[in-house]
């Protein structure tokens, strides 16, 4: 009996630790089978997430990256601070928010993207398996150096806003109608190294889900 109680206790502790490690999210995964595996950890004291991930890119007809996510229905607004760690190996390593129809590497998605060189953009894949196009499937911010990214969904319309520092007024980067996204989607934060041989890190903090 005591042995069974110990096993049950350890099981509950394990579940609790897993919940704490993902914070406001529920799960994580490497999307697209990148050569280098990624991870995501949550520090409950600082309320900060550390994402590690590889991947060739989030582009063309398929993606590779590490994703920390939860399933969400209906309209929402999400905001967080993003910072890529270190100098990095590629100027187009990236992090940000992503709305995704599924966990398939070819899924349709729309993403708020912060690149390693400061480039900030709203980009999307119209339908599953379609190639993402430049410049048809993206809206570029007029400036660089943003740290705070926000995405809002109202029906099929997705709007990206950004600010250079917490407390600054948001600038609207752009909006796009995603007519093929289901009501229930995957919502989360991600990191992609843009180099299949490397793993890059991103720190995500001040996460707000409404």
C-alpha cells in the first residue's frame, strides 16, 4: 500500500513539474523533424521561457523549428517580449508568435516574426502545402529593433503589432485575412535557427494571453 502511495505521489509531482515547465502553454514539439532537437523550459520565479531550436527555416512549403504551444478557440490577443540570445550564426534566425492550423510541417500558419538582424515581419502560408511567397505572403515593419510582439485574432482577421520596449505604444505592422484557419488552432511561441547544423536560443517573457 505504501509503495502504491509513493508511486502515485511521484506521478502527481511529475505532472505538476511538466505543467510548471510549460507555464501558460500545454506542450512543445520539434516541427518538421529538424536535424538538431530543441527544447523549452519555464522559470516560474522570473516567469520567463527559454526556447532552444534548430531548423532550416520557416518558409517555402514546409517548416522546421521548435514550438511551445497550446490549443485555443475563438478570438484572442497575445503579447510577449522576445529576445534572441547571443550573436547567433545566421541573421535570419527567428522567434515570435505563431498561429498554426496543425503540427504538420506543411500546415498553414500566420506568424509574428523577429529576425536576428532586427527585421520584423508578419508572414503566412495561405494553405497547407503551399509555398510561401516573397513578397506576397509577408508584411514588413518600417523599422527594426522591436522587442514586444502582439498578435490579435478577430474571426479570420489576424493583426500584428510591435513595440520597441515594454510600455511603448504599439505600432500596427499589418493585418491579413486567414480564411482557411479553423476556429480551434495551435497558438504558441517558437525559435528557428535558420541553419540546420545549429541550435539557437530565444528568451520570452511578460507573456499575456487574453
